[in-house]
C-alpha cells in the first residue's frame, strides 16, 4: 500500500465523514475500525431507537438518507445507511483493526492495532466519537445495590423487565424514551437531578431542525460555550410529557442513597427496586492516545477539533466539539471539513511505510 496521508481511527459516522472529506481533497486516508463493519455503535443501541431529527436533516455529506425526507429514521435504517455510505466511498477501510496505541514523533504518527498491524502517517484523526464509553456516575450506594444495574447501552427491549420495579436515571432523550417504553411493562420511575426540560418537536408545522437549520443555529461555532450548560431539552411531540404527567413513568428527583435493594428518596419514602438503568450518557474512548500528551484526565485537549498539544492530531464526532450538532449525523460533516482543512498542510507523504499485520 502507498503510504497514507492520514489515519482515521473509528468507522462510525464521524470516521466516514472524515474519510470522505480527505478523499475529496485528493488525500489517501486509511480508516481503522475495531468492529466487523464500519457502522459505529448503531447496531448496539436499543431496538426501538428513533432519531429525533427527520431524514432530510440526518445525512452525511454526499448521500441523503433514503425514504420520505420528513420521516424519523429507526436504528436499523441508520445502520443500513452507513453500510451504503461506506461502500460508496471506495476507501481503504480496515475492519477488525482495534487501535491500541498511538505514538507521535517528528516524523508523524505510528498507530498500532491489537493484532499487530502498524501504520504510519503524518496526521491522525480520532473519530471514535463521544458515544463510545458508557458513563457510569458514582451514585450513593450504587456499588452496593443488590439488584441489576445496566447502562442504557446495554438496554435492548422492555420485555425482560416485565413486572419489575425499575428506575431509569437521566433526563435526556434516551432516558425519557426508554422510561416511557418500559412503563408499559413495568413500574418505572425516571430519576433526575433536575426536572426534565421539553422542547416542541414541531413549531408552526415545521420540525425544530428546520428552524435550527434555517436560522443557522446548527452552524454557529458555539460548542465550547455549550459544554458547561444544562443538558439539551427532550424533543417531544407531546407523547413523552403526557406519559410523565400520567405517571407512566413517574418522575422524581434523584434518590439520596441505596441500601441493598432499597432506594431512599429525598421525601423519606423508600422503594424495593429490581433494576436501575443508567441513561447517563457517554464519554469519548480515546485511551489509545494515552502517553501522547493529547489528553487531560482522559479527555481530549482540543479546540475546536484540533489538538492543542499534539500537532497533526484532530478529532471528529465529539459532543459540543464546534457546534450544537457536532456529535450528530448532520453535524460531523461540517466538523470534518473544518478539521481536515486545517490538518491538510501537515499531510505530506509519510516517511515510513505502512506495515501489514504480523503473524
């Protein structure tokens, strides 16, 4: 293989967008994906997951999501779409290549995978995204809970929880969607630190994404300002708010502590609970950058999408990386264009050959 100009780590929506952008500039990327196919984490999400943005606002650059532009794609539609997108790229995509280490020196980067392959290039784009590592907060007594604790990343369908007492922790779209679905099969409480904030899915007959795109909100480079703000409101056509008002699920402030299987609430009441589901978000999985100086407390040191400590290193797909939409299907393309344009000057041909797997 001819030496690549850049190595893209991660074959989900962010990595595919970055790879397309590099190819469009006449550059030669190699994309390394840990899984069996370049579709990111989508196949592992819960079965009923539905995008909160219509198809017309959920596409990567160069290929619209098929079907009615105003429909809300399901998980499996997104998986199929990403498969088609990857196939159309005609790119050097290596699946089953889990990156374990990245090193940086004056000649560029050396990337090593779990099965012994080594790649070298003058630039690296970390595109494993912001949804790779489930975040499990240290809630009081959770480590001693005698019931079942799951992260939303492990939730698939409601049927296994039939008849149970379940608490879903979280105030975002996934937490509300999972809790409402479970409430038809179990007794469910949505536990939050602050009340759930709702935003209308449609205003004046148009989806909220029409308005955010029309007024340019999606494009504003305000991502860093949003990182310290409260969680985004839950988009709702009225279904989820009505479910909570009806008490299916009920909503309470986060419990004070847990003893065994007993959950204690702030008002002094208690509940015997079977399962706690943590819909508490994700963190970037970029541990392969340990030792490069690119991370602080495990988080990328970047602004906005460019490493502030390691020349030639960029990111695509981080939440709030540049804009409100940075971690979404509709946002990663813009961020990829921004990052690649600024890394392009470093992408002279690599001085070292790209090595094949050992053994």
